């Protein structure tokens, strides 16, 4: 290794010179010009170092890499007074020790770097393998670069020195100066070969992918050009045949539709803009189809089309009464809307929400409202919808984008003032795709929905003329902001008398028509109909009742069909009258029986009233005790609130043990088990508090509860009875189950106004403020003889 050589130093920008590589340079800096002139005059080699930052005009020692190349000047051509074109050739790697002179140009002290001369046999084998790999990869790279001269591959083959090939390859690669400098600084031959092979392999992979992309693009362009040529020919043929006018045919139809559509100003501007874009596109392009579909969607929206409302209030009331029995609250609300609409034309549509158990006619009521108003009707089922895009649509950047369900329904209706039925709004889901109920907030807000924003439309859509009717089984699962925007109308279940009327007016005629039989073929006796309602169905609505009537109709349809196959002499008109004794032949054994008497025949069993999403229901609470250690066992899938009601009732009884003539420590040697059938159904809520109290008191005193009594109310530790909800549904459930006396909190007395007078006359209501009056009301008459407790509240009977 040669050391301590003094050489003139030439800084280079964005260029790294390798040994044995020839590089042309443009020299223009004053110091560099002076250096070149002296080097040529003295015929001396020069040192070449690359600048760390190419933007530095006057570099110092710290601005230069330490490793460079000693070079000789092959040719100098003067271009101007102070500019030279210089061709230099690298010779050996050198390392800068120090700068010994700065003016008129840099002179530095350098050491020449040489790789190790002696290599082991194993190292020589590895270097040979890397060398062959480098040659092979370099020749493959040459094939992928069209501008590379044909002799390049031969030049690669002609180099037999591994180090020289490394330097030659890197010098001709399109790498950054930093990457090339890193190779220059690698003196060890094996390490240098490894780095160059890695860089070259990466470039080869990039070139392969680039070549593949270029081929695909060329194929696509050729295909599009061919399709365009064929389409132009087809267009010319159609013009000759008179099947297409010279202006583009259907595009002109769209343009004419824009003119005639009476669009809002903002929408018309968007349509014209999209139409101009469409004219500039090739029909074969994918964007053409997207833009055209968007234009057609905009034109399909009924921006200015509306139906004229029927404002005859008496006629509308008749239509509502024809389609549905009872439901006075809903009918009253619709008539009120019509009356206001008649007086004020610019009234915005209300947002109604019908809440009630299944089968009471919520969905079908929407059709009746539309018929009464003379409007179009569209139904949107929201049950199980999880994606916000279902409401607001998808942005047009997505493949296959569509408007949301609201805009699609408006498009389907063909008018801007239909009746929208938003079915099952309480069953909307939410997940990572968004919350659809939050998207509905804008739809169902009269103050906002005149400018509803759909992601696909990108223009505001006016929904203020739409009459929205939502349906739900329960309000709890509807978000509070959404619930606040709707006018909630609760629809309770039907009584047995209501179901009788509904069957006569609607269900039986519908069943006859749908099964192809007539009133002459089938008649159901009144008593038989009441038995079907009472013993074959137990529901708040009439769906199961409709199925039972259909079962009978099918049985009669079989007889009628068999009769049609007989000869004229044998055939006669089939006429079936279903009486109580015939019901089992069509429907099988009774499905429901009055079991209240059997269930409450022993102490410890009390009947409560419960509210469910399917309407009201009765609830049996059973208690038993056994020798133990004072534990309280609760079963029947009870919720936390219901468990707390049990503990509150038991604590009250224990605090009044002396008044009830119970041993003060009656819990010490006994376990009490409370069970609420059916065990497979989860139950919760505070309204079973007084029922728990009576069940425990009956168990501990041995007094039976009357079989015709049911109760509902929350209990406190002081024995006060607090009000509960769902009174009408609970009363109807008690009436269906044959209950005669109902115990309710005193503060729920006002809720009876929702219960029909006919049912109130059939039931014996008692309203209590404190549990002290309960025993005499609920235990079998004459059996409650325990005294000593003074009532702090009074019971009132209605």
C-alpha cells in the first residue's frame, strides 16, 4: 500500500468515480479550472472526491467523503474562457489523510487502498461464485434496458477481474451517489461483491415489474384503440341505416331530458357539468359508464313530481276504519295531519313511530295511511342493517357504488311526497361500518331533511314532503336522539273481543279469498271462534289467529277440491260450519289452558304481571323453603333488578317478623328458594316486587293466594308500592288469562284511561300505596287472620 502521496484534489458533485472507469466532466469552478490547467501542464494524476452535499459551491474538507479515486486526465477541451470538458479515468482507491493546501486549489495527503492479496481457498471459491452470479445478473439487466448498447453484454463477459467488474457495474447503474459511494468505500472484495449483487438483483426485479406493467399498458392501449375503431365503424353503419343521428343519439336524449326535467338550479348545474364530461369521453372507457349511470340516477329522482293529497277528512276516516279495527290514536293523529294540511299547504311531513307488539297491524297501517292520503307507498326494512352506507349510499369512487336506501326508495316511488314505512327501526345494528341509526337522524329531522346529503348523489335531496312512518316493537333499543325526533304512538295488544271483530271483518274474508273458497263453503260459529282465540292462541296481535283460521280454511279447501273431481250426479255444494266440537279435527288439541288455579293451589305461589316486546304476559313466582343455613337461592334467569326486588321483599318481611307471627330467626335454620318459570326466558325489572313479597309471605305463613288475582308494582324496604310501566299490556294479558282481580300501585290509576271500559267492567281493580293492605286483598277469603300490623297506606277499589 502506497502512503503519504500529495495529490491535487478535485471535488465532484453527484458523481462517484470508480477505478478503471472513464467519466466525462464539466469543470467550471475557478479552483477546479486552475487545478486542471496545472495538472495538464505538469502531467500529474489528480485525486477525485465526491461532495456530501451537491448544493455546496465552495466545499471545505468536512464537505468531502474521505474515500475517493486517483485519476489521470485523458483529454481536455476548452469550451469557453472558464469552462473545460474533461475526460478522466479512475485508477485506484485512495483515502484522504489531511488537506495540506487550500489555495489556489486543494492539495491533500492520501494513502492508496488495496484489497488483501492473499485469500484462502474457501474465500476464493466464494468470490468466484459471487463473480459468476454478478456476471449472470448483469447480463439479464442489460436485456431489460433498451437504451443500453448491444456491446454492453460482451463488455461484461470480457471483464475477468471481480473487483473491476464490480466497479464497472456500479458505475453504470442508476443508483444514488450515496449508494455508489458506499460501494467505493468497500475495499474488501467479498463484501463489495455481495453488496453489488444485492443492488443489481433489486434493480433486476424492478426492471422485470416495470416491463410487465409496460406490456400490460401497451396491450390495454391496443385493445382500446381497436374497440374505438370498431365502435366508430359501428356508429357510421348505424348512421347510414338511419338508426342513429349524427349527434350521438341517446346522449341527446339525456340532454333533452335535462332540459325538460324542471330540476332545482343546483342539480341542473351538476347535470350539465356531467353531460359535458360525458361528451368528451370515449364510450369504451370505464369512467363513461360511471358518469352516465350517475346522470341517469339524478334524472330518475322525482325532484318536482308529487301527488295531490286527498284532503277529504271524512273519506280518509272511512278508509282508515275500513282497513283497521280500533287503533284510534293512530287514526286520530293522521286525521289531525290532514286537517292541518288542508289549512296550511306548506306543512312539513310528521315523523310517526308506531310502537307495539308483533301482529297488531303496524306495517299494514302504513299502506292504509298512503291510501287515505292518495300517496305512493314505499317500505324500507331496517331490521339487521349494520352499514351506514345502506342509509347514506356509497361514494362514486367505489366500484359498483349505489345511492342509499332512502334515495332508492324515493326513486322507486316516483314522487317526492310518498309515505315511507321505516319498518323495524328498533332492530338496527351497529358495528365497524358505522351506526345507521345515527345516519337516520338527518332523515327524520324536519328541520334538516329538506337538505338530506347522500354520499352518492353529492347534491341535497329534499325529504321534507315525505310522510315517515316508523315501526318498532320496543323503544328501549332505539337511540335517545332518534327517539326524540319521532312522534311516538303506542299501540297496545287486542282484547279477545277485539280479535273476534277483527276475525269477522278482516281475517276470515282474507283467508277465504287466499284459499279459493267462499262464504258458502265455510262458516265459523261465534262460540267456535272464541275458543280458537282463547285456547289456540295467546298473543297480543292476531298473526297466530290468522294462521289458525288459515289452517281451518285449508282443511275445508281439501273437501271442496275433492268434490270437484266427482261427477255431476255425485257432486254438491260443500258447506262446512265449524262448531266448538269440530275445532280439534282441524287444529288438534287445545294449545293453551287456564292454569292459574292449578299453579296457585299451594302456599308460596303468586301471580304477577309482566311486560314484554310481544305484549303483556302473566308471571308465576314460586317459593319454597327447606332446612339449611339461611341462604337465598334464585333461579329462572332473573336479572339484577329482579334479584334486588326479592331481597327487598325478604328484608321487609324479616323486619316485620313479629307482626307476621314468625320466629325472629326463621331464616337461620332455613334456606329459601325462589323460582320464576319459564327458566329458559331471561327476566328483569322492578315490577315483580309486590308479587315476590306475597309469594314469600304465603310460603312463610302457609296461606294460599287467590287463583284469580294478579299484581304488579315495585316494593321498597319501607313497604311502599311504587308505580310501574306497561299497564295496558299487563291488564290485557290478565284479562286473556282469566284473572278477575288486579292489584296495581295507586299512582298507576291514571293509566287505566287507555284500557277500554268493557274490560274495566269485567275486572276488579285495587290500587295500593303500601304492602300492608295486600294480604287481605290477595289471600283466599277468610284465611288471613294474622294481626298486629298497622297499614300505613290505604287500598282503593275501582
